[in-house]
């Protein structure tokens, strides 16, 4: 007997442009994180590392803004048009988590 999965995972089909933009941002962030690691390994001065961490944090925030805007314009708007009002509650819960 197969075990039923109790988890549900939503997925989203992204346009090629949206996918490329998100992946490019993540690749740049990944490079920034590697750079920060190198600074630590090379015993760089603390403020130099902090400046790079701040830049990586800003890049992650920009990624979040882009992803959130796309989510609202597509998933949330489509669900509301289709009568799925619970999506608004999901969005509010997500915004609360992002604004901690």
C-alpha cells in the first residue's frame, strides 16, 4: 500500500522572462555570498565584510520585491478573479512573515 502524502505543494508556471530574471538575481546573490565567505577566509577588515553583507541583503530584498510583485500580479489576481478569496489571507500571512 502506498503511503499518502499529507503535504500539499503549490507550484507556478513562470514565463521565461520571469524565470530568467529571478535566476539571474539569485546567481548574483550567490556570487556575493561567496565573496563574503572569501573576505572572512582572508581575514578582511570587519567593515569591509559588513558593507558586502549589506549589499547582499539589499539584493535579497530586491529579489523578494520582484517575486512578490509577480505573485500579486499573477497568482493573487487570478485567484481573486476565480473567487478564491482565501488567497488574500495567504498574502497577508506572507507579508507578516516578510516584515518581521
